[in-house]
C-alpha cells in the first residue's frame, strides 16, 4: 500500500522556514509556505535601519550542508573568515562561512528551493495568516487578492518570527503551554559606513568599539562581485536619540571614534534620524509543540543577539526534519516527530538564550569577562560558533566554571 502523504504548512519564508521546506522536499514531502512579505527576489536586499551584517558559520554551515546549499551561498554572499575584535586580535574562521544581509540569505535559499525542489513546495507570498486552530490543524489565510479561506493541514510549522501567530495560538489553545518573557537593556542603531574603501577586509567582521558595542561588516554591493556596502551596528544599553546631526557626530567622536573614520556627513545625518531598536527581548516557551503545531527559529525562542540567531534558526529546521525522518512521514506519525524535536531542540534553544544573557551591550562586567575568558580559551561565545559542540554542552561546561559565568 502506498504511504499516505501529509499536508504540511510552514508559516514564514525566513531562513528557518525555507531550510525546512527544502529539507522536507529532499525527503519527498510536500509543503506550502505562507509569507506575508514580498518574494525575496523582488523585496529589498536590506533595510538600512536594521541591516546589520549576518555571518553564517558553525551551526548554520551544518544546516546548509544538510540541504546541500553551500554553492548558492558562495555565489551570492561574501566569504567569512573571522572576527577582528579590539583587545582580542583576530578570531580566524577556517571552515566555509559567509556574510551578507538577511535578504541575501533569503535569495540564496529561495534559489535552492525554486531551482531544485519547486515541484515539492508551494510558496504563497503576500499571504497573511489571520487565525490558527492548532488542535484542528486549520489556518485562515488572506491572500494578496481574493477572499480569506480556511485550510486544513496535518502539521503547522510556526517559522513566523518573534511575533509568531502560531506561538500565540499555542499559548491560547494548548493547556499548560506557557511563555516567559524577559527584557534586557540592549538597543541597536544602524549606521552605514560609506568611506571604508580598502581599509577594512570585507571577509571579516570588525569590532570598532566595545562601549558602545560597534561591529561593522560588509554585504555584497550592486556594482559587481567585488563591490561592498558596509554597515555598523551601534549597540547601547540605553535608548538613544539625537536632536541634530551635530549631536550624533559628537556622540560618535567621543564614544566610538573609529566609526567616524569610515562615515560621511551624509551618513551621520541619517544615523541621527534613525530609529534605535530595542533588541534585548527573549521569550522562553514551556514547549515547542502542541496539537498539530510546532515552533522553529525565532518563533520558538527569540533571544538577544550573539551571532547565533540565523545560525540557530536554520539548525532548528534541520533538527525538526531529522525527527520527522526518525519518527516516520505519515500523518499519524507527525505528533511523535514533534515530541522528538521538542526533546532534542528545547535544551539547545534554552542554552543559546542563557548564553545571550551573558553578553549585554555596555555591561562592563560582561565585557571584561568576555576578554578574559577569550584569552584563557574559555569563551562561551567562541565555543557557541562551533557546530561540533552543541549549545547545551557549551552551557554545561560554563556552568561547571561557576561563578565565572554566573549572572
């Protein structure tokens, strides 16, 4: 008898959702991906208000190898070779890795999906999900044109980011499902560095300051493979605003003068007007599944940035696909796959959140500890980049060194 094929919905065509859709297709499973935004090929590659450069390494590399996507990243992104950090020298990255914008990452993944797996994945861009019944497995979807309608699925994957509709439905509809919210003093304001020229190596991320925490990185430009655009994330413990460009320039000159070296007056003026975003929120879910729904990526566990957001999100998608392969691909076996995924990934997501809480912007204790542990070879942030060490093991090792990594 022919095995019954499940009908799987994926909410969100971000890195986690696209990696999962590709992985399921390689397994011979069909899925429908719903995304409220534009197709990556027509959407802007970056948002100057939020486009800090993302590095794909360790855990992200493991996920891309899993879906055989490395060649597309070689083509569309800049090769990542490490971090240059004030006071710590250079942390070399010798394995394959890439830097770019979130839009670059999505374009690379959608290319893999459409060129190799288009017959297995239906993508519905500019489609919003109004409501979800996670017990029944139904979604009410509003497409760009036409009326909203309710659709039935055997499994609903919430890959819809920190403001997840599916997580909210789980919290409302599944007894015992709870969410703990935390808030930390981490804020970020972006500035474009338009006068870098050849003074910084585009294959590295560059720390330009520790207080505020400034990290600069390049993304591919529009003028050919060797052109670059540079962006710097200015991380502060307070929400900052400026009354004028002059005030913003004084702030940069006094607090992070290296940024001024690489920035024109025009970009300083844009920085003065730019929104300062609070990026210090984290959510801890009691579980990552319920009914016919599962959470991956930021929908499952958003946390303050430590360079693992996209990397961890893609690995979570890989982990769910593996659990589906282990439990079985028929509709009646998906609940067991969800349980296996929860057991496998929740300790990892909790560990990344734990690590992120020990790297807050402009926290003098955290800065000194990061420098000292790096020199001693005990940095949890460096260890977290390695795909060979699970995040949970990094946390266990750090906890054995209490009180070094205590709060």
